[in-house]
């Protein structure tokens, strides 16, 4: 396990790719774990060697709260915006987009299909932290920066004395920015991404894949990463001009690979994502059938 001063970086399986993520363990008196989506064996090792007393979740997504339930005695905190919604599975269905895309019946079915651990991970969240406040965990200062866009409440933990930021879902992957829940927002995503570049830090740790970036690397990666949003805009605009309706537009694979859209989750987030871009572009398309633009 990599270590930066008192911060132990706990990798997730498969290069911390979704549905896993990278966790940070702060080796201090309070025994703090940031997000719980890392390799379960590595987390068990941390628990055995140090003990975990507090889990801090950056946001409610299951790849960042995965193993909350493996630490029954630890207190669990989440950000203040998501504290209430994330503690019930109905609340999560709302912000995920389940109600919007599948309706109440779909939501009911979905609720029955989700694993019991997931419900537990959320129910066990006992409190929330405040944004921007400087917490002192046994001499290690941590500030939870509010970085909305990916979700409404997402926080990026910042260690001002160490010059380290946990950038979480600013993961710099080739997939690009994800703001496809109903609580995601493109403009906020861009704003928060640029805001991260102004933080006085030399090291940025992402939640997935590559992992550790210097400030310079992170800055460069952010430019490429955010430009994927413009590419999506261009692609959608082109297809709309060519006469595609909403059904066609959400079947070509703007976000997810075309073949992945057979899976209901991906289709749902593809639809929500396309809606957000259409709104941003000021374009409307018919849901099906009639085409308003023709070649
Ligand atoms: Zn996430």
C-alpha cells in the first residue's frame, strides 16, 4: 500500500475501476477511512492492523460506500446535502434517476432487486460533516471541499498541511465526466473541476484508475477530461441536425458504448445525460417518430 505521510492509499480491485474505488486511510488517533470501495482484503488488513473508528463517505454512490457494512462499529459520516436522501433507498432512487426514467412501478421493482448490503451501507450512515470546516484528526487537518456536479453533495477531502486532495470522481478516465444522475449538473461539474485546480496542493489522488497526479499532471488531465463534455455537445448537436429523435439519440452511445446500452442502468443514465446536454444546447427533439429536423 502506498503511503503519503500519514495517508495510506488503499487500492480497489482492477485498478480501482467501478464498481470499486480507491480508499484513503488516515493513520492517526481517530483511525479515519475515506470511502470504503477498496479491495475488501486490504480493508480487512487495515482493520486488523489499525482499527477503523470513522468512515467518511465523499458521496452516496455504491462504489464509494461499498464496504461500510464491514465496519459495524465505526461511525459513518456523509456530506450534509446527501445525509437525508442517502439513508433510504427511496431517496437514492430519486437522485439516481430511477423514478424519472422508470416511474414508480419501476422504482418499486428496482428496490426489490438491490442487495441487502447496499441498504445497510446507507442505513448505517449516522451523521454528516460540514463543508469547508477544518477537522483535526489527531493533528491531521482535513477540509471537505464542496465540489458539486458529479452529485449535488460530492466532497473532495483536502489535507492543507500535506498538500493533498482526494479528487474522487474527478477520476480523469477516458470515459469522461459523469453527471448522469438527476442530482448531477454539467455546469457545476465544470465549475468544481476548475475550482480544484486552484487548491493549494501538489498531489491529487483520484478515486478510480490512474490514482496519483502531480498538480501539473492533474491540470493537464483536467483540460482533456472536461473537453469530453464539449465533444458530447458536438456529437449530440450533429445527430440532432441530422434528424435523430430522442430514442435514436439515446441508442447511438454518446456516453456508454452502444452495446452497453442493452443494460437498463446504462440506458437510464444515457437518457438522463442526453437530456442534460440537449437542455444545455437549447435543443429539443421529439421523443419518437416525427423528426423536426431533416437533412
Ligand atoms: Zn460517484
